[in-house]
């Protein structure tokens, strides 16, 4: 999708677009245009299944039989998602899963994930993740692992593609939870500085970017 912006004679109108066209004299000329990027603009993003790219194009209109002169350059737009503008609500999630070996399930394990204080984080922020596990099975749990997952969704007219990727391991705890027992585990995590913002830092209808905390056990 392209959204062209046409500017006439900006240098003689104190930075505002004018209605009258001006002839460009011979020699090198410099026109210092300025433009404020719209809010909620998604960041520059490149993937084999989809991309968001921005270019700036200049057109010099030729008089009479002379062809127009066109030049363009690619620019990088960095998305910024202001976590302070998102309501600081804590997160609580609970799920049951079964530990299975071959064809013998040992019973459900209830996992509760709690992120106190807030759910929106900026790069470099510290995060506390509280995991509570209740072992209703017949075998003991020996390790709890937490990781940060990235979920990319590409949307088309009649279908979508989802790609899950582990960004990094948050932590691995040697913690025994016997049958019928419950135990808490706390992970401390610092959000990477180079991480891409959720929703690409803006609004994009065809590419969605989300992050989730994944907890598993052995």
C-alpha cells in the first residue's frame, strides 16, 4: 500500500506546501523538505513471508518534451511501543497438561503463571515471573523451564500463517515436585534491548507480532 505526499515550492513558503509551481534554475539545488511521520506507524520489518518497507521518492517534473526525473531512497522506521501508556494490569494464567510417556498418561499437572504489577514491558525492563505447579500425576517433576516465545502471524485474504520461535531461555530450575505436591518457582528476567516491539510498534493489518511466556517441566 502506497500513500504519496505531494509538496510544491516548500522552500518559498516557510515549510508549508504552496499552490504555485516554481521552475528549477540551472545548477545544483537543495530543497530541505521536512515531514513528521504519522503516529502508530509500524516499524520497518523484513521476513521471507512478508515485509514493511518505507521509501522517500522525489519527482522533478519535466517541462514540455523533457521526461520527469525520479529518484528514491529507502529509509528505516523504528517502531516504539510506549509501555507506560498501557494499563499496568497483572497477568494470571492457569492450564492443565498431562505428562506422557509412550501411551501412558500419568495425570494432569496444573501450571499457574503470574506476572505481578504489569504486562507491558520496554527493552531493558526487569520482569518477575511466578510459576506454581501442582502435580496431580503419579510421577515426580524434576525440572521447570521458562522461555520467551515470539509469535508471528501473517494474514492474507482467506488464510493465515503462524510462526512460533523461541527467543531465549529465561531460566531452568532443578526443583522436585512429588505426586500430590505443589511448589512455587520464581524467575527473574530482563527484556533484551534489541527485541522487536509487539505489534511492530504500531498498527499493521497483515503482520502481527506477539510475545508469550512458555513454561515446561520434566
